[in-house]
C-alpha cells in the first residue's frame, strides 16, 4: 500500500511570520512530521512580525517543515519576491511561482495560479496579475505527460489566490478563469484564500470530457486568514495518496454528500480561446483513451441548433495510425513476429513480460470486418500463442475492445493453470461492478459471429467460452486489464492502469528479444 503524504494548507499569513513559523513548528511536533506546508493567499504583509524573516535568511533560525507559497497579489507585495533565488526565500521556504505545476518527490502533483485576473481586454499581465494564457498554460502543463487524450486522472491539488466564480454568491473578487482552470484540471482538492472566510464545499463531481472518461470528484476549501480574531478555520490538515498511485475505483468512488459541479452551465473559455489545441494530437497508441462524443452528457443544456443531428463518424489518418505497419509512427522495436495479415507486438505498458497484442497489418477497425484469409491467419496466431502458454503451464486469455479505438487490437496473456478457471467469475463480477451485461455466445469461428455494426467487447476464455457485450455506455476502457489484474487472478490490481507499467526502451527491447526467442518454435512465419 502506498504511503500517504501529510500536508498542511494555510490561508493568508499577511506577514505574521513569527506566529506562523511558531505554529508550524508546534503542529509539526505534535501531529507531524508533515511533508509539505502550502500557503494560499497573501503570505507577506506590513505586519511587524516580518522582521523575523531576516533571522531565517541568515540561518539563525530554521523553518520546521518545507513551506511553499504563492506569488504576490499587488504591486506593494511584489517587492518581497525580488530577492528570491530560483524560488528559495530561505531554507524550507520557497516561492512556487506565478503559475505552473509542481510535482513533489513523492509524486504529488500541485498546480498553482498566483495573483488576480487581469483586464479581459488586455493581454498584458505583471507579477501580480494573470490572464487567459496563464490559465491555459497551467492546464496544458497538467496534461503534458499524458500519452493520449482521455487518459487524464486529474491532479492532486490546485492552489489559487482567488476564489472560483460560481462557488459561492458572496465570494468577493471571484474569477471565471479560476473556475475554468478548476473544471479543466479536475483537482482532488482546490484551496484558496483572500476571502477571509472558511468554506468547505461537499465534494462535487466533474463531468467527463475529452481529457477523461472518469467522473472525478473535487473538494473545494476556502481558508480564512491566519490568526484571524474570529478564530475561523485557517489551517487545514490532510493525508493524501498521489492520484497517479491510486486505483481507478478509488478515484471514481462516490459519497452520499456529493453535489453537482458549481461550474455547470457557466460561460467560461471556449475552444476558440485555445482550449482545443491539445485535443488535436494523434492519440491512438496501444490504448486509445480518446472520446469522440465528449459533450453527450450536456446535450440537454445545449443551445446548438445542430444538436439533434447525428455526429459524423470519427475518421483515422492511416499515415498517422500507431498500429499500421506502413505508418512511420509505429514503434518497431515492439514487434515480435510478422505474418501476411497480422503481426505480434509487446503491449505498451505490459502487465507481464508475455503480454502480447495481435494487430492487423493494414488499417482494420475490428475482427468483425476481417476477410476469410485474414481470419484464418488470426486463428493460427491464436493457436500458436495458446500452445506457447500451455507449454509454460498457462492458459491463454484473449480479449478485444472495439470501442474508442481505430485499429484492431487483440490482447493475449497467459494465466496460470491453477487459477485460469476463475476468469469467467471475475468477468461476471467486473460486469456487475460496472453494470455491464456480458452474455455467453457460441465459439467464434468466423467474422460474422461478431457484431458487424457498433462497438463491442469480446473475451475468449481458455475453456472455449466466449463472453460478449455491446452495452458500451459507461464501459471502462481498462475493463480487460482490470479482469486480468484482479486479486484472484494475477493479483496485481495496481497494473490495471497501463501507466503504472511503463518500461524504458531498453526494458522493452529485452522483453521483445526474450519473447521472440522463446516463441520461435511456435512461430509459423519464420
């Protein structure tokens, strides 16, 4: 189990540095140690306690835990940031910056946006104001490490100086750009200050979009100023596991006190403002997480006159397809064996070192569209793999997801003989968990045995049982991997997300070399 990180988040300190540092030291001794202390709102101010900072800068005193602060919100406060060296004010006191994403050594991802929103008409900003380009830059930084659109899990924490517009009617100086950013990066926690009030909203559920199919939850926390006379809550403690190390089920688990997103229906940034630029990537890799109908849940609220019209079917540029052998973008070092119509490749982010994909050489959507000759070779590859695994006391499990992908991919993986009988039970359990009705169908003997039109998921079990569903509403894209990784099969639930299984190119080369060598006696293409 991943160790949780312990954090403190504090509202506006406003120069009460002596009291603040003493409080952090005291809390850290009693309840710590804390990995981080995050400060929202104004950290500096005109309070006489500011003088104590010189003792910390000269190392006469030390801050008890790493403290990270946001930037200035006014010209007067900007002067306190002029002497920072690469963000360090003194030991254990650091300025995050105007805007960006900070990832801790423990994997915690913190996005931040300092200052106040500038004029809508002006494109110029200064140290204490931000604009549309800054908000978009933070969003893009959060998405930068994602291999595919639809692959986003949200971030751990968003820190902003201002409150988001729409969260509370009486919030002063709230900003629509903050609302847009929170809606775009889907933080698990959103903290801000500057309102001299404590407010913690019930968790709200973000709607799926092109960055993720998951309905991720966000908790908003507005903190009062540090040491306020009304004794409103100004320090918030939490323990958190980085989102990238969490299971998907934990991320989407719902609670009884949830509310709708406060940003639904608000007029924020539009795609013409630059939001669409990261949605134009080639996002087809070995697990295509893209969604082509991201607005389907919002249709009732849409004023689009074309709303009732059928959306055009997405098309794929074969020259850019990650799987077509003729395309220049394919990672050829993953290829193991090549036939006339199909080839074998190591899966990207393999669950095991013998997790293989069977892929069509040419651009074919799914197995239901294969010709007789293509089906025949596909069957030969399946038989060869089945024998390969059998000689290693394993049973082969095949599955195909013809849903949100443009190129035929069939996963093949070996399951130990002594647990392979459980596959059907796990499939049924997972189907029940996601409200997916899987039905038994006759053994596949030809392409017409599969649905020719529309998406489907099909699993071929070692005993010849075939289970299929065409019920794709809410179908999880990692369904097949979750089955394989279940605790009563391979017992590696952390690998259900392929990103937890990423390997270096050298490791991939070694796995491909070993599999190719071991597969030679079964390879009819040699």
